[in-house]
C-alpha cells in the first residue's frame, strides 16, 4: 500500500532490536522538505534508543525506491535562503545517517534517482533487486549532485561518481551499482530481497551492540567535516537553482 499524503509518510516499527523505518510519497517516494526533516529527527532519535541495535531503511510499494527531492518544491525556490534550506534537507539526512550510532541496512526494491542515490550511498550495507537501477540526472535540469556527491563518491569512487553524473540521461543497472560497491547483493525480486534483509538484520541484532556501534564509527572515519561540507554544497546548489539557465531548464522539464 502506498501513501496519498502530499507531505509523505514515515513509519518506524521496532521489533527484536531491529528498527524498520519506512518512508513513502505518492510521487515515486520523493522527498518534500518536511519528510526529510522528519527522517533526520527519526534517525537522530533511533541513534539514542538503547532498545535498537540495527536500522533497516526502506520505502513504500514495489516500484521506485526514491525519486529524490520534491520537484514541485525545487521549482518553487525563489531566493538563496529558500534554495539553501531546500538542498540542506538531504544534507541533514545524510549527516544523520553518518553520525547515527546504529548500522543502517538499505532495502532498495526499485529505481532510484538523485537524492535517492545519496540515501542508498549513506547506508552502511545495501541489498537491492535487479530492478534497482540508478541515475544522477541533475545536469539535465541545470544543477549538479553536489550535496550527495561525498556520500556517493565514498561508496563508488570518483570515477563512478563522474560516470553517473556526466552521463546524466542514462540508467545504470543494479549489477553496475553492485560492481562499483553501492550494493552488497542484488536479488531477483522483492520477496527474495525481504528474506535476505530480515536474515541480515536478525544476525546483526544478535551481535554485541557495542561492537556494532564501534564499527559504525570506524567505517565513517574521516567524514567529520561533512556537517560543514554538505551545508556548503547545499548553498552552492541553492545558487545554481536560481540561475536563468536552471529556471529555463526546470520550466521545460515541468511542461
């Protein structure tokens, strides 16, 4: 079942030390600012929750995993302050995922674009289906994937990031993403995916929580400057979105 709420939905279910966080939005599970803010707060809360050992991040439905940030909000940006605030949404979520004391398993059941690729990249371990192709199409609307780039680059290297960004109109399939290191495993369908996610989450939840938390810190060593870096990138994107070129590109895309 998929949500019809315009600001999207966010549900957390905690069982057997596993927190399953599910987001949804009628526009291919895209993120309006309010939903990004809710996800950031939820991840920060789960980071402090002693009954939780591991987090599973998933989206609603059996089609798109995430279509990135809300297109309607992007088009409506009219000044730098609004632009910076809009692009800070994904910056805040990525930083919350990065600094969260729990390991995060990503369940990617379908196509993912833009900010959604950033979200998958900020997970500690990602399981996906064969349908989980990825694309960074930001160049086509006059901007670039600046906010999510550090997270994507950390997972798939500079060459992978360049390939995705420069070939902005092409989808890369799930096996490409696995070869590059974004996905740990690619499963045939969502049924197989859910079995594998459940099995991994149960195993992790049975391990020493202190060891998991220490490993999480070790995995993200060297990213301590991201609180500032990603907000600087958000400002860069906020400037670009106000340019005449981008406004024209967005209007064409809207039509």
